[in-house]
């Protein structure tokens, strides 16, 4: 989903430069552009599965294409597109350096609190949410919501690049609330998984898989992005009302 949004946003930004294209590269820019694109084609041909290099090659290909379109100094004209594509390598760095344990613990405690509001009595110990009867849910790294949080934040960044907000306070508000929306969405999902485990029943296994790794997980991811979009639309509407 993030890839589709990124490519779509990059195309919107590229259309803004359509009239400025001259296709007059210098000898240096033509050489650099050809070299970079050739490297991207060669490197991606060696990929046989998931590799982190896949998050870098789109940005590299964009640099090569920009060099083929004109002199190297004109690359700065596409800085908004570069900023969008920088979201890919930024995700790799975030996964590598973000304190996974802290987020997992916070998610488990928040989900446990939500389950208590629903009338259950879970016991939370670190990343484990346990219930009476010996059943439990463990919040591992893949379920702590980091991906959903980053997707929501990236969508907010894309909105601000493609359709900027004039007020700095509005931009800051969007960048703060977007990851919070993603975090809350995942907390609700983990609480739902805990609720399914707690009540048991014959459909427990299929329901758990649906909301854990199946389409259900995508529903929460999509819902968080829709909420970010709705929040952004309200900020845009307020901006338009203030400037009739």
C-alpha cells in the first residue's frame, strides 16, 4: 500500500515539472544517468527474494532519470520527488535502530487496558497478555505496530509534499497525530486478537489468523490511512475557509 501511494504521489509531483522538461543532458549528466540506471537494472536482476536494496533502487533510478533529463544542477528541481522516495530507505533505518522492545511493551499494556474496559481481566507482563485459563497473546516485533505507524506517518508526509498546508501548526499537528492514529489502530487490533483468544470457541483459530496475518490486518492498516486522510482533509477545509 505504501509503495502504491509513494509512486502515485511521485507522479503527481512529476506532473508539476512536465512543462519544464527540456531533455538536454550534458555529457556528464548523460554518463552519470546511464551508469546509475544500468547499475539499478543489474542489481535488481540479482535479487531472488526480499532484500533491503529494493528500498534504495527506486531512489537511485530516479537520480539516474533526472540526470538524463538535464544537467546535474537541475536535479534540485525534483527535490519533492526525492523526498517522497526517501521514505523507502528511511523505513529500513527505522526498523534497524528503533527500540522494538519499548513499542512492543507499550502496545501490550495499552491493549491490556483496552481489554479491561471491555470487561475482561487480562494480566500483562512485558509483551505477554495472558487470560484466565492459560491462554495468552504475545506481542512480537512484527505485531507491535511499527509498520502501521510508519505508513500513517509516511502518508502524512506525502500529503504535505503534494498538497502543502500553509500553517506550520497544521503541518506539525498532522505529523504528530498521524503516527498516533497508526499506533491506536494497531492497539485495537491486538486487543481484538486478545479478545478472540480469551473467549475461545470453535472459530477461534480461523478468526485469529484472519485478524493476525490475513485480510483483517490489512483492514486496520487501511483504516488508519483513511483516518489520516480524513484528518488531513479537515485541516485543508479549515485552511480554505480561512482564505475564501
